C-alpha cells in the first residue's frame, strides 16, 4: 500500500513538472513571436494558437494539483 502511494506521488510530481515545462515552452514561443513581429507582422496571427497552448498547460497544472 505504501509502495503504491509512493509510486502515485512520484507520477504526480513528474506530471506536474512536465506540465510546467510545457507552459514554459509555450511562453518562450510567444516571446519569440514578439521578436519576429518586428520583421514579419503576419506572425501575430499565431497568438491564439500559442495562447491556447499556455492555457491548456495551466489547466493541466491545476488538474494535476487537484488529483493529489
């Protein structure tokens, strides 16, 4: 029983870490988009996709936190 709980907690921490990394990657993509907008204004049309990725990542972090 204790071993199962430890495995579950390890999996939860791992999922939380991966979700945080996911959000950071999406945020870096948004920052890169801002720099690219200086040369190519059409890049700003990607913001809904990148913002959606951040939103899904934040929702995933909340879901993982509630499971624990």
